[in-house]
């Protein structure tokens, strides 16, 4: 078989179809849209089934903790009567140490159900460890494909740790240099092995997170008598936000605001060999968060089940120095040592809480494990070795790839809004020169969580 | 010499610069797309030879032999003096003993 870049990419649809056991054409509508809800609900996984699969696999039912000290800290900078109570869902308690186990549990279950011999996933993040752990439990082979090093053969310490963890569960780890050709390598491996593609973007990869939204809604209600006013979700590929929001709504928390949060990496190109090792966050950042929000179908499946703009009420950024600052705060004020990247939403919540009433509740919906490589010290050491300057001051003046600015006091730790309508306009750009039907407009309105008139206005 | 059956790490060029995707930033365009992978050495070999390995899933891969018995070298990094200052700031802010 011809395996040049182009010829393999030309075969991608048939390879993917075979590797996820899902015929996406079934959900396509006339025109530009597809039936998202049908795709999500057509896979035989209702919430009770998902809960059962997860609890049998040591996934879910993680502790919800009130961060009383961090709340008190945030209130120091709030007006009287302000400073929401901050709660945290300790997702590091899942098997493999992150919420990604929720996604992997369903993907691996589906692979087993369909009779695949192994699973394969393209991820440099916690998802690899999650798939590897659950594949180990199910007795399936596992290959994890990572974007790992630059042309100098230098790798992000955080990714090296994740490779170690995957190998600890018996997985094979394929490490690649910087570039979107990771997808080419993934396709080649799928074709060679006939393994199940445990993509982050299939309905299984997203439905697995619905239990997280459910637990947050129900746990907060049980503890406080009401649903939370806001949930902050670290956003990269959009799956975490989509699944959590769907779960919240399914549990009845329809008025809870869903706020996305990403680390600000503006100016760094995600496919750049030079930029790759100048960042201190390999996920949860704007370099993934924005492209995947404005064009979800850029993912490795024909129709991504991660569609964050359908659910996002607000999208905020925090800088790298602020996330490190909150990571340290979580350790020394709350006794919880957790991985930096997962604390993106915590840094945002610290600032957002100050704008909310003191009777309100804001939930930080995840934590992740920490360890060698994946920790403040090695990540700051690495940044310094790559000529990134470390300083104290106003974190909003940080220049990604050049500086990391820690807040010189807590009052300077502030989020910054990303305009939702700017994102929506970018999303709509690809449809500018297309004649749209009423059904197309409805699809776009659903995709962007606005009405048809607003869609038309944004397209002017 | 490294014995057959030793667990090793190899490196392989998957795509030369001219075989890569057209849609790349200038710096990435200039360099090859490479892969690192571990497995059991199929035949005795010397470091930097082109060798075949059998991976843990039983696949055969070929590439340049870079390392035998590869350890994990990532760590908790260097001492970062700024971390002490960071802590000081958090404690002072929180305990309010900075005479505010």
C-alpha cells in the first residue's frame, strides 16, 4: 500500500470509519449540518450505563471539596458581599490520575464490545495514561502516540512523564517530533494494527464526561441545597466542556453558567518547531482551545462530539504565571499538591469568584495528578533552560514564550475575557460564501448557542 | 556490542522535509518528521546501527539505535529560588501580616 503523506491522508475517511466502528454518514443532514443529538444518543450509553461502567473501573465519584482558604484569600480582594464559595472536584482521584479516565472508560469499553484487539490514541496528555490504564484492565493492547520533541530532540518534561505513566500500564508509546503529521502516523498505525481509535472526539470520548457534570450538580445540591451558579472548565479540545455541560443540564442544573478557561499562549504557533518548547503548558491553552472552538471538525473524526460553543456561556484566559501561582496556593493553603495544567480553571475561578456574590458557588471541575516532570519545579526549570524569563509583576503583561510573570501579590491575579462573538464570527467565516437553508441556519444557531437572527447579524 | 533481546530505543525519520505536509510554519518545514520508539533488539548490533526492534505490542520497527536500556531521566528539575518568594507572597497575602 502507498504510504506517502498524501495517499494516506486520502484514505483517512475509510481508515477512521473502520477504527471507530461508527458510520458518521448516518447523522449527516442536507446542507452543512448534522444531527448532533442523534449522534450522541445513538451509541447505547445512557447516564446509568455510563455510571456503572465507570464505577466498575475505579472512575468517577471523586470528592468535591470546598476550598475554604482559597475562598477566604479571594474575598480579600472582593467588595463587601462578594467572593463566591469556591469548590473543587478532585478528579486526580480517578484511576490514572485525571478526569480523562472518564473518557477512556467508555472508549475502551466500546473497543472491547466491538471486539477490537487493541486501542490506539493520539495524545501527549493525561488521556494517554487513562486509555493505557483502562486497556490494561480490559486486557487490550494499547499504543499511545505523542507529539513529544522538537528537532533538537528536546522533549517537554511533562510529556516525558506522561510517556512513563503509559509505559507503566504496559502500553507502547510512539513519540514524534513537532507537526500535524502526527495524524499521518496515527493513520499508519491504525492501518497496520486494526486497533480501535480511542479518539478524544467520538461520542464515547465525550459522553464519559457527562457523569462529571452530573456529580457536580448533585453533590453541590446535596451539600448546599442548590445547584452552583458557575462551573469553570479548563478548555483545550472542547470535550471536557461539552461533556461537563451536558451532564449539568441533564441533572437539571440548566441555569448554571459554564465558563471555559484556557492558559493564554497567544503568539505561539502550535505547529512551530521553535515555539514547541517555549511554552510551559502542553494542554489547556488557547493554542488548542480557540481553534477547536471555532472549527470543532478539525479533529481526527469526521464529526467531533466536542462542540464547546454549543455550551459555553463565557470564555476566559489566565496566564502561565497565574496558574503556577495557584498551583502553589492549592498546595500550601489547602494541602493539595496537584498538577499545574489542571489548575487553569482554579486560577480563573480565584479571579471570577471575586466578581460573584458571597452566597454564590463556583466549582472548579478538575484536578490532575502531579509528579516528576509534571510539576512546577521541572516546568519552570525547563522554561528557564529555553530562555524564558521568570519574573514577578503583573501577570497580564506576560508574553508567552518570552516571559512567565508570577503575580507579585494575589490582587494581580486576574482573568481576561475572550469575546464570545469574536469566536462565533470566526466559526461562521467558513460559511460566508455558501447559500444557507433554514435548516442550515438552525444548525449554526444550535452550534453557537444563539438564535437565527443573531447568526445572520454576525455573518453581516 | 548490544545483545539481541536488549530493550532499546531507536529513532527514525518518518518524513523528510520535502515529504511533509504543505501546511507548516517555516521553521518546521525545514526539519524532518521523526519518531522515537522502544522495543527489544531483534539482532545483535552496535550503537547507531540501523536495527529492527520488536515493540511491546509485537510490532516490528526499524531505525537508528540510539540507546540501550533507556532510563527515565525526567525529574523534579532545578532549585527555583522564585518558588520561595512565591510562597512568601501567598502566606503574606493570606495571613495579612504585611501591614496592610
